[in-house]
């Protein structure tokens, strides 16, 4: 059962149990809105001075970890997916572990780390007065001027990754995005959790 992938339709269900395109988009938009509510006050505080920025960068990193990795390990979903009624599981029907939770977010996390380091090197070169006067947006413009190739490349990769995610999702019947293939996961409708457990148990019984 370890390498077996769940069927598209389970015995006892009348529809595809995998989360469709629009439900995934809906969950993403909810997550974006919640992230904005969290990040807006943090960004406002960061603009008060470089010391605030240095203190809040680790806080922001912890928030990202909790939201995108810890919640996924704890609930099998981000808050947005949980609100929509979706659940992330392994492709064989088992609950995900830390490994899958981290792998699902590994590409975005890597890009974010590179961008954060680049931003840090730009801000550290500013005086506190210059930083307060220009704010985060001004620092971003300076970062673009200092590292045009890197920032353009990162931006292009982020856009291509996002669109590739949804393109791949649309082209397979289990609605798996690229990060699902990386982590060996699928996103299902949570209402089918009991049927999935029954299916897993029946397969384990047959194997025994």
C-alpha cells in the first residue's frame, strides 16, 4: 500500500474525491487574505526603523513556517484549505508527515530565503535615516537597482512556478500540482476522509 495511489473514485462515492481547480484557487485566495492580515502590521512595524526590521524578520519567518508547514502537518491543510473543506494526504491515503509538509513548500521556501537574504543585504547598506525615509518599497527599488538580474530572475521563476502549478493541476485527473508530485501528496475533499480510511484498511486486510 506504501506505493499505491488512491483511485480517482472510491467505492461508495459518487464523484471525484480530489479537490478541483476552483476549490484549490478558493483556498489559495483565503490563505492570501489571511497572510495579508498578518503581514500588513508586521510590514508597518518594519518601516519604523532598521532595528524593527532585524527583530521582525525572524518573527515573519516563524509565521511563514507555522502557516505553511506546521499547520499542514498538524491539520493536513493550510487554514484556507481547512475552511474550504480540503485535506492534504499522501497519495496512498496515509496522513502526511513533516517530510511531506516541508517538501510541499520547499520551492517557495527556497525562493523566499534567497529573496530575504537579498533584501537584507540591501537594507543593511542603508543608514537608519535612509531606511525610514524610503520605507520597504524604497528599499525594494534600491534592491532592484543593485541586483537587477537576480531580482528579475527570481520574479520570473516565481511567476513560472505559479502558473506551472495550476497548469499541471488542470492536466491530471487527480488534480495534483507540481508540489504534490514533489511531496508525493494529493489534496482531497475532507468529507471523504472516512471512505479513504475504509479503503486503506481494506487494502491492508487484502495484503495481509
